[in-house]
C-alpha cells in the first residue's frame, strides 16, 4: 500500500461486516488482521459486540440496525471497497438490513454463514437462518459454510465427500455463484469441496494437529475477500486463501487457556532468540 500511495495508485480495500471478538482471535479483529496481512486496507461495520476469550463467548450486545446501516453506507461512500465479507450477523433484523445495503452497493461479496463459535456458543439466532438463505446468499460471490453450517442450510446430514458435494449444489441453488463446503469437520484429510455452478473442484491440505484454531472460518473467508479485492477470480482467491490459512494454522501459538488463534502475520513475524 505504501508503494501504491507513492505512485498515486489507489490501495486495494475490503470491508468486513461482522461481530467484534474482544479476545482478538475471530470476528472483525481476525478479518482486519487478515486484510492487513494481504496488503489490503480494511474497514468494518460492527454488527454485535461480544465479551469473548479463548474460553468462550460470555455476553453479546447487538448493534442497532440503524447504526449498522450507517457504518456500511458512510464508510463505503467515503472510502469504498473492492470486496466485502460478512461474518457474525446475529439477528434476523440485522441480516435483513445488511442484505439490503449490500444489494444496493453491488460489490463482490464473501458470505461466511457464522452460526456457532469454536466454544459451541450460538452466534446466529435460529430464526435468522431463513433470512440468510432468502436475502443474503443470493448476493454472494462466494459462500463458505463448514459442515455443521452446510447441514443447517440444507437440512442434510453430511458425513462424506459425496454428501458435501450434494450439499454444495443444494446451497448453490439458493443463489451464490461459488460454494465452498469446508472439510475440516470430516474425518481424514481435510478436503474443501467447491461447486462453481458448472463443476466441482477440491482443495486438499494436511490436517495440522493444533489447538490454535480460533478464528479459522473468519480468517479463511477474509482471505478470500482480500484476494478478490486484489483482483483474483473466485477460484484463485479461494486457493490462495487456503494456502494462507494452512500456514497460519501451522504457525499458531498459545494464547489463553482455550482455543488459541491462528497466526495471521506468520509471513512477517520475527521471533527473538
């Protein structure tokens, strides 16, 4: 971005619309770190404030709908964005207003259908799921459900890659251009199944044994948005995000007593000694 400023070029920008994680490992904090790690200028619209640590989610306060709308509009009017991602939206009313504004702005969109935190705490009210399906998914360039989220969106049981493929096609019928059903919850080698409307693709990676997994979904979807903002097509953006997240997991470190975060700045971190 410094080089872009010196040369008079506009820096690439991305917005996250999500909840705040006071522990810094997930939510808008993880998204902004991911944007920064990709050299993308990040902005945000906060949908909910959580009291959260590596141990769990202890309190949630939703941001009033009119404030969510204002955050999106005033930021995009002034700064703009080349891509947007959504994360925790919490309530049906927030999903509705976010979808309304994103439809109006018409930007490339990554939807991470956040429903449950790593600790098991619910981050999306059950009555909001139908609004996500009806209003938000049709706007998505890419949607990135994990297996439990894909099961909620489709009503299917997903225990195999074939079932993941079937679920990806079923979610695609709701309107998103590209669907990624993440494979981390399936046994064996983690395989992400991608349906792009005309064919399947698979992304494979080693399973890294680590407790530093907090914020993986946020980080993956934010990395996709960052790469879309940088000009990559959706499939290339997804592949680049997978490589970034795998390395962030490999370099994860222990913070707190529960699920530690991935290392968003693994590529630049300097360790003394």
